[in-house]
C-alpha cells in the first residue's frame, strides 16, 4: 500500500448494537402456511427460523439497535453527528426513516438520510458514512441497517416467504487513533441489468398504488431465485477475493468473513474461494433468515457481545443484493471485548 493510503484518516467501528423482535416464525410454522417442509428449507438455505416484528416499523427497530450501541459506547445521544439508515422498507417514502429515528432516540444535534442498496445496503452505507469521518467533517456517525421484510413478503409465495425476517443492527464510526485500525479498503459495484430478477414493482413512481397494483400483488417482493443465485455466488466470491488480493492478503490473514446472510450455499462458495476454514465465517442465517440491510451488522454485534470478535481481528464484509448491488469492505477491528462478569 502507498504511504498516502496508510496516512489517511481512518474511520473505525467503535461500538455495535442490534435488535431482533421476539416473535419467531419457524420452518414448521411455514409448513402450515405454504407447501414446503423444514427439511427442504434447511437443506437449500440453511434457515431454521426468522423473527417478525408484530407491532412496530423499521424505525422502531433501528432506534432500539442504536440505543444498545449508545449504552455500549457510553456516550450521550447528543454526541451523534449523523445517522445513515440502510433500508428497503422505510416507514414511508418521506420523511426519511433517519429523521424518524433521530426523533425517537433524541439525537437533537444529528442530521440523517436513508440509503437504498438492498442486501448491500449496509456496506454501501458503511462506506458512505466513513467518508464523513475520513474527511474530518464529523466525529460520530451512526450507520444502521434495518429492514421489516415481513412488510413486503408474500406469505403465499413459498419461494420467497421462507427467506426473509425482520431485524436491525448498528455501528458507530469514529476517527481511529491508530491508522492500522478501521475501514482499510472497499470495493463496491452495481449493475442495473439485474433489476428484472429481484424487485418490488408497486408503490413507486413507475407504478403508483392503485386497486390494480394491489390486486396484482405488486407491493411484495419478487425474486427469480435461480437467476439471482447464479450471479450472487460468483459476485460475492469474486469481490471478496478481489479485496484480499488488492491488499496482499490470503485466507490465513483473515480472522472472519462477515457475509450477507442470504443463503448458506452462497456463503460456503464465498468461503471456499477465500480459502477459509468454516470456523472463520460468521453465520446466523439459521436463526434470523435474510434481514437484508441488517444481516452484516447483526453478525458483528452478536459476535462482539459473546466475545468472539476481538480487537485486531481482520474482517472481510461481503454482500450481494438487488440492483444488482455487491461489494466487500476490509476492516481491522478496533473495539475491545465487552466486559464479562
């Protein structure tokens, strides 16, 4: 790496937090709703259950995740400068979910905005938030991935209803005191030719809500599973390998792959390309399914809280989603382990 690359101000993740709803929707519950089985779902996706928020919206989950983050960092909510919310399920088109979150947590000095990157939303937002830190503009930026996927899931479609769940998770970005720690590098991509294979047609300016759009079930997500799987396997693996090679790293140098939790087979393909042992991959898809923008930070928060994620660990965050959108972020973890009694 160049001297300029090394001397650049780093944005480091200094705290994490998450929220998952109490209600569990298991594979056995889904057996009663659509023509599927627990065995079929587990063997093809790795999912056993997912969480559903019964009373509340995307902003409510995001606020709870940030509140945990604030406690973990030991700061005042008024110290937050900026809130970036990654989501495809905003409470409403406007005001932004970030504004609603700002009000709910009482972050009176913060401004914010939403970012739509589908399943790559969190890493898009993480890199975006990091720019404000690296530029010296702000000192505390919250990036939260929050999605209420149950709000746009068709529970009569057995191909998609088995995949998604609700959750939120957040990270705090601050300037790193040590340039060896923080967000080291990133690779982000998009390809709009993938739009026909994963989308929600209704509700926007193309197809505003009408009786017809509702009757045609255009307000729930559609996915061509086979088409998306083929490109996701290649895309996630390619970009993960690319960021390793660009930074002269091998599988031995990576402590954890933190992949988007869409499908266990996609994750395994990415892990194998990187030359990683299964123990070096963060996986919680079995408990939560695909929570879209929340999956990666949810892994980070859970692994940190249980003491597995330690200061000095080298991480590759990798994702692929609708758009198509995909990318990878190289992180040197800077947060000390939580104190355990």
